[in-house]
């Protein structure tokens, strides 16, 4: 096996997904088969090959710093599953982001 | 002949010359959808009101003597991956059920600006992940040529709608073959433009470095007409190309005489259905007999394409789908005990199995310690694949290959083995990895009366070459003019 | 903890500073960026990470990044790359932050600081561009949190220093220098309370003389200079105590709890985020061609230390005075405006330092928050120079001007302060009156006790505070000796 049940559980945690025990086992089998296949890439010598990050290389365009219209607050509220006074409501959590970024 | 049986260019011409009103064209399509789509399932949602309002506007412009645009009255099935302001957009997923975008995709905006009428949102595999449309969270989509078979995917709804005459033209997206493969399986013409040729703004992302939207129609000419209207730089998409839009309709008239057609030998090996191979070879003969030079070429890294693709696309997908967290829009699990529970259950309940599988795979290959072995390596292999094409295209103008190794398969027959499903993309994936443009055109039928598609590939921004070959071929053949029985049903009744 | 114990160890500190760039729109969308607006009124599809939305880079934010890089002598890379940094948080709409990872905008560089009267250089690791998150609000006693996305996507430059600091004070000096720098460059208002300048620190200790670095911990939420200082001291002492007790420091991330005055662990190394960085496919390579860098360099604002030196050279100020006046860009601007409007540089410098800064300090205001314009201060200084206002009156008038923003004449009228008597005959009359009233002293003066002259001046001034001491001296001399 290229991937263990524990690894699948860890990855599920990273991806914020939840699986039942049966699902985890099935997922492990499926991922294993795919990983087995992609192992093929190890055959190739890629030493010195530059990675392709963009299909057609272009230079990043830059936009002028001119404000466009904001969405009305109603548009934010309308699609949000739960709001209070124009703010988006979520279940409480331990906020460990400090100044806002981790 | 009814209006829906005419080609798109002809329909537009009728509208522009007042021979028929856009409103009548749209009504005719809605009637057909009503009568036929129950059995096919090509649409997830219709926007009758919006379509009729747009059609009336086009008619008013015609009456007022103003130019109603190059797509006046063209009736479009829009893959549900394009966001439409005020019209629910789900991307085939439960997690977006009820999501009504407050903005419009560039593609649909340009279509409307050109006078097109958007009939509704086409069925698709959830988040465009799949090759059969069986991963739609909402309804089964059937192949109009055999209702027990899949239409291909992920733009299966778009392909089926075109094949059954339920729209004038459809918009699909293609990340690894999602326009070309269903086009092949449904016997229609589908173009995947060069990455960056058509704006991705408002096109829900699957794998950002591979995704590209394009037209699916009854002919290369119909696709050319649409592409001219939607292609070109969009300031809202930083990866869209700042290159002049080609003269695609003109290219359709030019023909392929004198062009060199490369035949990559690696595309005619094991796994290819003999009937498909025979049909494609006959297609190549037709090209050769009518002025094209045929040349065998080699793409040595072809066998690595699927592996590279199934690392790169899930990696990007896992990132792109992180935003579906139940916070700002879309599905949120009820009665969550805390935030983490809300996240995990919303995503577990909102996403389907294939999407979760890809998120898992993508998360894994990007996770600490695996990046270099998987994602980093896959991107290097991507370079090798692109180099193969660069070299091969030094010796030919286009390449011709099968689009799909098989014709439409039975519903449910491949659901249990994801890897087998992935292998169905073997001929289409390289185009996306290498940043090429590709088209699938009908080139035959198998013994069961199922369409066979032939893929034409060209280097980046080589769309005009594709149109020369495809339109030229379609002037010599009638595979693209055939209708499945179900399309005639309305009249039978 | 006793100092002897602390002195056994050397602390090694590095800072990561987030600078909120003062652009009108966000880093990757043209949604307006502003502070203090109604919640969720500054959003668009990109900010909210609606399906299908795509980022577009703000040219001005890149330009501001170039400015910081130039001002810190960093190497600007003509090709840099954006990357996605993944983690789930309600205030992070996309589930990833667009940042820069392997190829940042700039690397290397240094910041010159003054600390304990010594000039030193702090090396920078890198400067990169990224986007801010939204804000979570937690309410006491309620099992829910609320999210505002107004700040989401605001442009940030992150400046990462090498672990070059050996004391919390030195780290604070650097942070002050950085704040001063970004304010001079006009790219950030440097307001730590509002979060436009934010600081994380990493700290480790090692026995003095040891080369090998100790295990470091990371401190977050240091949103004032005081917090940086206190948190670092706290953490250093914690490290020392751990090691002295035979334990060891665990690599972890801690939050500074200002109210409790202590740090608290939020995650250990095992629980560390796996950010799964990969190149942002939605944004091509960021190109900063040489001519652009040269263009920005040509228009780069004067830097604090350069201005300080210029004040010495151009206005003949002492280095100390120049340092005080250039500490804040606004103050330096104010000073130069007063001089431009005719104020004598040394007198202006003196007045600003002794009067204005004292008043500002008492009120806890900044130079921009008081109403006295450079124009009226220049006028005040001119009237003092001409003798129209006595030093004492000028002080009274000046204070009132500072409070009200009124002109010299308006304040003088309000306080009933007349201009000094110019008519010599009037002054002479007063002088004679004083001389006549003090026959003994007059006699002693005339006998040669010239030191009594001061006494007479005092007596004359006592009659009328509005007199010009110079004129009084001149006339008095004539009266006494005549």
C-alpha cells in the first residue's frame, strides 16, 4: 500500500472532509490504485527540466488602483447560510490567528 | 425543415433578416426541451424568462434597424459551470444548491452582448470532474444516440443538448477533455480553445492551469461563429491572452489543402477500440485524398500524460474547492457542534464521491514532504510533454488522433473503477497539459450506431488551423449532420 | 527573575512585520480598501471568493513593495511569483491566502536603526506581497462568531528580518524604524492599534558564547510597541526558566495575551499548519522590469536618516534636534513648512521642541491633530524676532494658538495683549518715573555700580509687561546716564 489508513485520515483532516470507517478504507484503496499508476512518473529523469506552471506563459497584467463598485451588503447576506446584522455568522471557534493571519 | 434543424449561422441569418423572430426560435427550443429533455436530462435548469426577455430585445433591435450582434437569436445551453447573475448556478454540485450569483461570467456576458439567448444551464459532472456526467449531483444525463449510455463528460449536458437539437449551440469547459470527449460520444463538434483564449472569469474553477471554456455545436462553422464572439483578452482574467482574435469563420472557408497532418503513432496503440481506429483512419484518408499531406510523428512522453494530469488537476482542484466551506454561500450542515464540525460535515455532505476523491488526492500530493515527488515532478513532466508537441509541430501543421478510445459506454458501467474512468481521457489530456488547442469532430459510427469522434490538435493559438481542417472535412462528409432518433421524437408525436 | 541568570543567556529575535499598504483598492481586486466602514460593504466576487472569481494584481501595491525594497536596499527580483498558502478559517474566503513563497518580490536588504545611541544594521530576509484576511468577531457568552470581509484582500507587504536582534528593546527600535520608514514612504499609516502595522516575532535563547541556536517559539498578536517589548521579555524569561530547570523549549506558536500579561501556546510543532504551498495558477509570473524599478527609485521619498542629515547640513541643527524633528514624517514636514514660510530654522526647531512637542505630549495628540498651521507659527516666530511680541507673551499667545488655531492678532486681542510701546517718549516717561522713584539706586548707578541696570529694567518692565525689553534698555540707558 502506498498510502495507509492513518495517512488517509490525516489528509481528510487537512482537506476538512469527514469519512465513515468504510469510506476511509475504500478511499485508501482507490487512492492507492491511483498513486500506483502515477508512480510511473518516477521512471523519468527530470533532472534540469523546468516545471510548467502555466500552459501558455504570459506576464502578469497589472491593474490600476481605481476602485470599482462594491457588492451591496444585501448580496453578501443573501447567499450566506447564516447572518446577523450584515455579518456572516459561524459556530464559535478558538481564534488562534492572532492579528488575523496565521 | 424546422428552424432548429438549421445550422447556427443560418438561424442567426434568419433572425437578422426578420425571416423569423428570435422569440420564435427560443420558443421552438423550449418546446423541444419540454418534449424531449425528460428522457435525456441535458439541462439542469431553464431560464425561460431571461431567455425570452433577451430574445425580445434582439427582435426589437432588428426592428429598429440596429445591429443585433453576430449571434442574434442564437440559442445557447450554458454549462452550469458559468455563473449567471440572478440565475442559480450549481456546477452540478449539491454544495452550491440554491446559489444565485450576484455577477455574470465574461463568457455569458459576451454571448449576450453578441445577441445570444441563453436557454438554461446544462447538466455536467460535479465541478467538471468526470467523463460521463454520471457525477452530476442532480440528474442523470443520457446519450441521445442510446439512452442507456452516457453522453461523456464532464460537459455531457452540453453535448447531449446539441446532439438532440435542444439548443443552437452549447458552451462547455475542458480541463482534460471535457468538451472533446462528450462531443465525440454524442456526435457533435467541440472545440477546446488555447488556454487563455477565452476568459475564465466567472467560470467555476476545477484546475486553473488547465481549464478552458469553448463552444460545442453541430459544425465547425457554428463553433467558429461563437468563438469569434467570446474570445479575446479579459482584464478580469490575468491568464487570458492579449492576442488578436483569429478569423475563424474565414478559416472555415479556406480548407485544408496543402496542410500537413501529423499522426502521432503513440495514439494508435493498445486500448483503442478497433472500430474507432478504423473510423479515424478513414477520416485521415479523406484528408489525404483531398489535398493534405499525412506524416507520422512521435510524442514519446504520451504514456505519462495521465499520471501527470491526475496529479496536477486534483492538486489545483483541492485548492480551488477549499472555498466551499459552508461559510459565505452554498450548503452548510445543520446543528454543527463547532466550526470544525461545520466545515467537515458541510463538505462531506455537500460534495459527491468523485469530488471528494480528487480533493483527497490533491491534498495528499501537495502535503508536506510529497510536493517534490508528485506535484513538482508532474509539472516537469508537463514540460517534457509540451516539448514533445513543440518538436512534432515542427513537422506538421495539425495532428489527427482519436478523441476517445471507445464510443459511449453504458450508464453505470465504469463507476466502480475510477482509474479506468480516468484512462478514458488518454487522448485528450496532453492538449491541456501542453497548452494546445483541440477539436473533436464526428467521423463515423460504430456497429451499434454510436458516434465516433476524431480529434484535431494544433499548437497554441492555432484555432484557425483546426477550423480549416474541421470545416473542410465537414464539407466532404455528413457525419455531423445526422440526428439521433430521439431528436425526431417531437415530430413523431 | 534575577538579572544574573538572564545575563547567562543571549536572546536571538527575528521579526515578521505585516505592512498594510495604503492603496485605494485591494491587492487582487478593485474592491475599495478602507478602514472603519460598515461591515461587509467593501466586497466583490473576488473578495468573497465567489465561485469563478479571479485575482488581478494591483499595480500600486507592487509599486509600494518596490518602494520598501528600495528603501531597505533589498534586491528586487525582476521575476517573482505568487503562491497559494492553504488553511481554513472563516475570515479567509478562498481557503487559501495568495502570498509569495519560493520567489518573493525582494530578498536581502537592511534597515538602519539607532539603538542606545548606536547606529546598527538589521538584515532582512525577504519582502513579499500578499493579501489580508477579513475579521472575526467573538462575543462573550455566545456560541457563535461573526465575520466581516471588508479587510479581506487588503494589500500587505510582509517584511521578514533575520534573527539579528539581541534584545526586545532592539527589536522595538527596529519596529519603530520600520514604522517611520513606511510612513515616510507614504505607503502605510503605521497605526498599530488599527492593525495597519502588525508584528509577529520568533525568539530563542542560547548560552552566551554558544554558536548553535536554541529552539525558537513564535509570538503572535503583538499589536503595539509595548506588546512587542513585554511579550519578548516574558518569553525570554520563560525560556530561561525552562532551561535552568533542566527542561527544554518546545517549538510552538504562542499568542500574547496583553490583558493577562503572558504568552499562551496555541499550537505546537506537531499541530503546525501544513500550508500546501503551490504556485498560484491564476496569476502569471510577476515581472518588475528594471526601468520600472529605476522610475520608482527616481521618485522615491527622502528617507528618515537622509532627512536627518540634511536638517543638520541645511539648517545648522544639532544631530539631536534633527533626530527629534525627523522622527515623524509629519513633524519634519511641519518644521520645513514653517521654515519655508519664513521661520528662522533654529528658532523654529527650538519652538517646536520646547513648546509644541510639550503640548502635544500633554494632550497625547499628533502634529496633525492640532489646529495651529505652519503659517501662523511662522508668523508668531516673525513677530518674536521683530520684538513685536516678548518671549513671555509669545509663549502665552502660542499656547492659545495651539488650542484654538487662531492667528496671532486674534489671540492677542482675545487676551488683551497689546503690541509693545513704540513711542520712545512714552517709554522715556515711564523710565523717568522709575528713576525718580529710586534716588538711592540711581545715585549708586551713577557712581559706577552698573550692575544695577538690570534692576531698573525689571522695575520698568513691571510697570508694563507689553514693553519691548530692547527699547526699554536703550531709553533707560539714556535716562540714567543723561
